[in-house]
C-alpha cells in the first residue's frame, strides 16, 4: 500500500498513510471485538441485551425517566423503526411504557417503569464489571481519558445534521 497511499486523484490525497491505515484497522477491530464481547456478556449473563441496557440507562438519566422517542433514537443512534421494535419488546416485558406526548398529538414519550429501573439496577454491576475488564483495565488511566476525548470528537464530527438528505450529502462529499 506504500506507493498507492502516496498517490493522489485529481490533486487530492485520497488514500490513508500506512500509519493511518493501521490505526483505522485497529480501531475497527477493537470496536467490533469490544461490542461483541460486551454483547455476549449481556446475552449470556444479564437479563437485558446491550441495546436494552443502553436504552434504560438513557431513560434513567432523563427527568421523570421519560424521553421523547425521537430524542431517544438520536441518543442511542438508532433508526426510529429499530427503536420502535426494541421499545415494543421491552414494553411487553413491562420495562417501559409509551404514551402520547402532552401538547403534541404526533409525539410519543417512552417512560421507564419501576420494573425497568429494577432490571437496570440488577444488570448494572455486571455491565460495569465487563466494561472495566474488557476496556478500562486494558488501558492506562491517561490512555482511557485520551480515548474519551478522541471518541467525543469522532461522535461530534460524525453526526449528520438531523438525518437530513443535506447532512448525508455533506458527509458523503
């Protein structure tokens, strides 16, 4: 890749350097392995999937444990459809409830029930232990702090403005 990496197309560098390519691949592999391992812990030992756990965490931090579905989808980086299916499963288990948003006939709120809060309390120690074992303990404290700052920048630069076509076009250009 050495020679190809230095080539340009229409005067613009398009290829990653070898160092950038290595970092990119380590990022992809590390992220995939982390999510796979954490998901496996949730699937095998906890009563909530990683997605369900993340949803309950978001709700637990919201006023009155309630969020508008669209805001919840954005915070979890899920499509509205995917969130609707997840919430329906959780609602059937009594973990959350959906209600029409007051003052907005089109809006729907999702509220964590007491059973959902109890499930989160039971799952949290196992989740935190797995995150610590898989990620936090693999890094020096300073590295973990830097990782947090880096990922905050990545998250900010990756946001597509409101999921609009213009935002997608800008991201792809």
